[in-house]
C-alpha cells in the first residue's frame, strides 16, 4: 500500500527559538502586537510504500529519528494517511 506522512518538526519548548522571536517582534512593528510567542519549525510531506500501517509507521519513525529531526533540539509529530 501507499501512504503519505505529514510531519511537523518543531524546536523543543524548553529551547529559545530565535526565528520565532524575530517574527514575534516584527508583528509588533507591523501593528499586530496581539501575536506573540511564535515558534517556527519544518513541515515535511513524504510518500512511502509499506505492507501495512504498522510498517509504514515504523518507517516514518525511523526517518524522523535518524534524519529529519535532531532529538537534542527538536521534537516531531506526524499523521499517516493511506492513499
């Protein structure tokens, strides 16, 4: 079967996010001070082939933990869809 994984990789909540801080400060300069505490991460979509949903989840977990996210600085979450 074919699957699609929608993956979000974000900085750990305990770490500072300089990009998010810069965007939050820019919102004040744009006249939108109500927007604050911005966090910026990555969104990754990948397609894969697997025998079943469990196998697809294992492949996505492996890709995320070995390549797509740095566990020291980031966490990830994903949704898996059959196609």
